[in-house]
C-alpha cells in the first residue's frame, strides 16, 4: 500500500478519500497461477499498462511507473506465498479537497491479493451459468470513457448484477444503447458459433410464420 507491505487489517483508507465519494479510481483484476516453474502472473505488464491508460483517461496521475507497480506486485505475491491468487491493483484519488474536481488530492496506490476461485463458481465452469439481459444499459462512451477500468463505472455493473440475481439469474449481460452486446457485469462475453448453431438457425427460418420466412 503506497509502496510498502501492509498487513490486511491495517490497510485502511481515510473517509475523506475523493475516490470513496466520487468513484475516482482505476483498477485491474489479475490472476497468478500455479505452474511447474512456480507461481506465474498472467500478462502482468499488459494489465499494468492498461491500468496506466485507465488512469490517464480519468485524469489520475499515477505516482509509480508500470515497472515499480510490477515489482511491488511480484514482491507481494512472493510475500503471501500463495500458489495461486487474485491480484487487485487499485489507484484512487485520496483524502484532501472534497469538491468534485480533485484539486491536488494525493493519488493512492494499493495492491490487494487473496485466494479467489472461479468468478462465477466452480460449478459454473462445468455446468454453465444462467445470464439475463439487463434492463440497465452499459454506460456509453460519451458518458464515461469506458475503455478506462474505473471504479465509478461499476455502479452500472452492480445495478445490473443485483437486478439479475434478484430475478434468479447468476449474471447480467449489458447491452449498449444501440442494443449490441457490451459485456457482463464482471466479464467479457464470447460467442462460439458451431455447425450445430447454424443448423438450429436454418430450422428456425423454415418454421411456418416465423419472421425469417417472410
Ligand atoms: C465489466 C467487465 N467487463 C469485462 C471484464 C474482463 O476484463 P479483462 O479485459 O481483464 O478480461 C471485467 C473484468 O473485471 C469486467 O469487470
């Protein structure tokens, strides 16, 4: 935390932190995996380069270089000694002025790490999950620069997943304003098109009265 190793219980943030009030923060979600060569962090540099781009997009000046954060993360993973772990670097506008514009507030940088299994549960990996299309639209590019992985944007994701879970689903899929698939509340969406799915589509086309036959 801000350059030093801090015990979990002592890693505290001031209630006046600007990021707490206005969501002025950026973060990454990174994983380290057990490999025959020891614990390995997946695409660490790329994640940290994205963190730096996210910070730039929301006008946060990071007090550390990508190399410095990278060294800190490797030190943290080694210190924790977990064979596999989740790694969450976060940079946010700290305590100071509480106007909406963060005037000279210090930018705090912390990296949390803990064991975290499959995001949607082990059963989800083998049996799939139930997802629903959210009534909440993904925040548009002209609303917040959503290429930035910014903390404040996640209010949008939180609303979507809470709505989905209340309706009995595991996850929400958010659409853009134009109705295209954007992403899940906490993950990307990939589609696998198979020969089978083409066959199913052609059966649908020949169904009497279906719009595709007109
Ligand atoms: C809203 C959202 N979309 C997509 C992703 C996938 O991120 P990545 O680009 O790191 O795979 C995440 C992961 O945190 C997410 O929270």
